[in-house]
């Protein structure tokens, strides 16, 4: 990092992940000397309030990012592919939230609680995993270290904002339409999400959704466990913010649920919320707005040998996206 008071830019600053990132830079008093905000031409001229004052959003074009020390990309894979290499060539660092570089062996894929050491290998671009792979690897890493993880099954419950502001707004409209007795319509997603559960909406890769393929590949990469066997089904639910998953883990060694609770309770990034008798367990509503991965419903999976079942929720816009990226930038500053 060439400056301890870096010139920072956010690409996609008007979106769900980028907008959250701008807020989190302020919350964490990120020591930016300047903060430039970019989006598509549609948003040019909009003003966004930041910790360095109101900033006018500019349309991203040409070599606008050349002077920046850190550029956060949250505008889709195509935009990252077009502009991140130029940032790196000019001596800056691109911290990418998109899927563009996640499986590129020359680019570290970093979750600060799990594999911060991989950040040292960066050559000007750092990738962040997707919004399920981040909390899933945070939960699996301590289990893998302590007991060895042999197989993972996960079924997700993913919020509308995970697909961007467009679906979040569509869900709000559908909720109002249903309340008013007007038939809701779907334009952004293939089905009406309100009052529904949709096991699709992502591009298909053979019989799997692209999301399922990403969650498996990225979790393996973050854990450094390329052969880990995983079975994942991704599902969109009518929740605004907060991705959850039911997870079944087969361990190499027997683990007692109390031991797992204690282990996860002292692991970075995790808060155990687990007293189902008093109705305390992770839920998107209780985790929205926080940076923790909440884990609960920890119990023996009696159907499997050395099996543990659990449930987690995490804010997809914060720890699943923006907070992870800002933590990466903080590590880059700390380690020079
Ligand atoms: N949402 C999440 O939970 C989440 C989690 C992890 C990763 N991500 C990743 O973050 C990225 C953004 O997702 P999102 O959910 O925030 O989407 P979004 O709400 O639809 O926002 C997209 C942002 O990108 C901007 N944009 C679109 N085309 C652009 C272009 N050609 N040049 C510059 N800016 C452009 C948009 O600007 P306008 O407002 O002008 O259209 C907007 O600011 C994606 O790569 C996604 O995979 C999202």
C-alpha cells in the first residue's frame, strides 16, 4: 500500500453492496484522503453522503481510476474485468466484490477471519467470495481445523438484496400489491418473490445454479480444501436483508454439540445464538445491520456418522459483501 491515507474510489456506489460499502467506510472511519464514487451513466450527478462529505457520483469511463490507491468494485463482473487490471497496473489495489477473479489462482480470495495470510500474495487485485461462501467458510473453518470436515450439505435461504437493489425494490412493490389486493408482477426475477420461495433465478450451469457452483468452489478455495465434498441447494426467500443456511456437516472425529458451541463461540466473526427452548436462534431480522455470523440450532445430526447440524444467518450486504471488502482494505493498510 503506497499511502496510509489512500485515495479511495467505489465503483457501483449507488447499488446494494456499493452503497453499504460507502456507509461502512464511514462507520469504521476508514482513513481515506479522498473518496470518489462511480456508477453507470444513469446515476451520474447524484449526490451521496459520505464520511468525507457529500460526493457527486460520476459515470465510470476511461482511465478515471488511475490515481486511486484502493478501488472497491461492486458493479458486476464485466465492470471489474474491464477496469480492475488498469488499477493494478497503475500501482493501486482493486478490492473486487464481483465474481470476476474469485477463481483466478493469481488473485487471492480473502475472508479476513479465515485466510488473511493469502492477502500477501496479491498483485494488485484481491477478490472477495460471494455472500454465502463468506459466512459458510467462517463457520466451517474452525470445525475443519478442530475435527476435520468430511462432507457438507447446505440449503440456503437468500434475501432479495443479494440479487441487487432491483429485486429488493420489486419485493417491496409486490408486498404492497398483495396487501392492496392487486396481483403482483415479476420483472427482475422469473417469479413473484413475495409470499413465495424460489429455488432458482440464477443462471443454470448444467443441473446446478451458478450460485451453487460458486458457493462450493469458493468455500473450498477459502478453506484451502479443494477436495472437500459439498452438496448445496440455493433458494431465494422473500426477506429483504440477511442470508441464512441450514447446514449439515460430517466430521472426521466425533464432536459433541456443546464442544461445537464453545468452539464456534470463541471463533472470529461468529456469535452463537442457540437457545431454541426460549426461541433464540439465528434469523435474518436479528442479524441485519450487524457484521456477525449468527450460528445456532447446533445439534447432533443423528442420521449421519459424526454429523452436526446447525443454522446460520448473516447480513449479505455487510459481512457477505461490504464489511469483508473494507476489512481486506484495513489489512492492506495495516500490513503496508
Ligand atoms: N448484493 C449483495 O448481497 C452482494 C453480495 C456480494 C457480492 N455482490 C456483488 O456486488 C456487485 C454489485 O451487486 P449489487 O447487488 O450491489 O447490485 P445492484 O444493487 O444492482 O448495484 C449495481 C451497481 O453497479 C453499478 N453499475 C452497473 N453497471 C455499471 C457500469 N457499466 N459501470 C459502472 N457502474 C455500473 C450500478 O449503477 P447504477 O445505479 O447507475 O445502475 C450500481 O451502482 C455484483 O458483482 C455482485 O455479485 C453483491
